[in-house]
């Protein structure tokens, strides 16, 4: 533990749920685990909460029996890691090269995700793509879709990947027309424009939740408290921008 008390601006309820989820996942699924270590330390002006276990990790064979909904939601979650990392103000040459590789691999999986058919090669590619997304996001942290999507999970029960995915088209469209990084990620995915990206996400996600204007205002006000997430976006953002992103995504 750090020698001094570390004060961190964050949503205490959300971060507690994140940590509990990680610990529960380790206890329930880390086969052969005999030690679970929690460590908190400071690194520059950041506080690091580290969780490690000595279990076997995820055995790829468990992917074979994942239902279609879980597979697609998880694949889209990994896709949003790639997209958010690529477009983050914290992106660098190495992280973007990893993302471009991951997006190209994801492109190969798109037909099977649409068909909800997952041969072994596709599942292997999804795991590799996910690993690349995890490595990239570890350098840049997540951005707007993740921060905005948490409220959809906790308030409406949306799976994490679905919550991020339904917000992704509006997030990408928040970038100015002609942004070179948006153009490159669409090229890697094989989409002509953000509309095609949105059509794909609608097709692979079974999103049926209903929302009110009060919901959108509540989500917007809560998200505006997340200064760290807002700081990952490379252009100025207002409350109206965030509200419109929710509106475009949820009030179709």
C-alpha cells in the first residue's frame, strides 16, 4: 500500500463494482488458483490498483460453447477497445500499429459474427484480436463509449460489450469530417463510412432497451463528472455533445 493516503477523483460506486467483478471472475474461473494478490501503488501522478492470480488463465476451449449473444457482445467489446485506443489523444505509434492489426483481424470475422457462426479459426482470430485490443488499451485507457456505457449496464442491465457498442457509431461521428484516424480505422475494418459501421453493430447486437429523455439527461450529467474520460477525446466536448451522442445511439 502507498505510504500516504491517495485521493483519486472517480465514481466510487462504479470503481467498486469493477474491482468486485474482477475479483469474482478470478475466484470463479481461475482454475488451479492458490494465490490472489491485490496491490495498490502510485506511479507518477497515477494510482495503480493491480490484481494478479496464479491460475491458468482462460482456456480457449471455453470459447467453443459460448452462446452467440455472449460471443458477439464480447467481440464488440474488444472492437471498442481497439477503436477507442486508436482514436485516443494518448495513442502512439506502437498502440496504433497493434490496433491496425487487430482491426484487420476483426474484419475477417465480420461475416461469421453476422451469421452467428463461429468456426474454430474465427474464435482463434477473435481471441488474438481481443489480446491486441487489451495491449493497446493498456497504453491509452478507454474513452467515451466505455465511460458512457457503464450507465447503460448498471441502469438498464445491458451487457458491457453491448453498452459500448451501441454508442460507438455516435462516438466515431463526433470526430470532424476527414479525420485521418477515423478514415484509417474504417479502412482497416472494410467499411465505407460510419453508417456501415453502425449497420454492422445493429446487426450483431440484440439491443432492445427503451430509454426516456430523463434517462439521457441523467446519463449525460453523470458522465460529465468523468473528466479523465473526457480528456481522452482529442477535440473539445460540451454537455450538448455528450447528450447528442446518447440521443443518436439510444433514441433511434
